[in-house]
C-alpha cells in the first residue's frame, strides 16, 4: 500500500520510456526528449537537479511539471510498485542512488539511519552534555525507538556514552543502526 501523503508516481512503463537507469552506478538519464519544448534536455543526459540534497526530477503532465524524488522513480522502475513508505539510502548519501544502496523503510527506521547532525556538541549520535550537570561533566546517552526516548545513563566521557548508545542501537535498530 502506497503512502497517502505522497503523489502517485507515473507508471513503470512511462518511466522506462522516459529514463534509462544504471543500477550499479545509480545513474538516471533521459532516454528521450520528454516534450518537443524541452530543448535543454537531450537523450543520455543525467536527469534531475539537486534540491535539498536529493536528486529531483520534473516530469510534465498536462503541460505542468510535477517533481519527484529520483530514488522513488528508480524504485518504481525497478519493482513496478510505488514505495510503501520511504526509501532509505543505506550509506546516508542522499545522492547515491545505486540499487544496492536503496531500501524501503518506515519513517522511524529511516531516521535511525540518519547521519550525525552538524550541530552535535559531542560528535556522537544520541550523546549530549547536560547543562544541569555541567559541574559534574556528565554525558547523557539516549536512543529513540518508535517515538519513545530511552535514557541509557550518565557517563564521564562522550566516548563512554557513545559506546552505550552504540550497543543499544545495534540491539534496537538492527540493520538501520547508524553508529556515527
């Protein structure tokens, strides 16, 4: 069952008519010029532009472009079905659309596989310094599973906290655990 909050994708036949996909390289290219007015698009040219870190592709329908995430189009091209929820990039690289790097995921597991935030104060996922315990220099380890945050303890160093969080991530997040 496809998500209700995403627009339906074009048919697999239409996508395969418009695009070529190289699964080992993750490259999506135009097979044909999609419309007579698409003078900048040439067969063999890489499809899409990068928007918010993802490759996005415009496909004209009823004289208006509709934009889709390339990894969702690729999923439909390869499987014939719309993704049931989200498509996760296993290595965390939003532009790596190699077939071996894509998998279906619900929102929670997709978030578990997210990269470390750039504003992390500790340099580790799920590890923070508690301002109330700053004089004790305590580091808190926590992990979220299905919307519930689990406190894993207080630690003297961020490395110790990271070790506890990593063990919990491997146990609770399984194949979607991202340890750093």
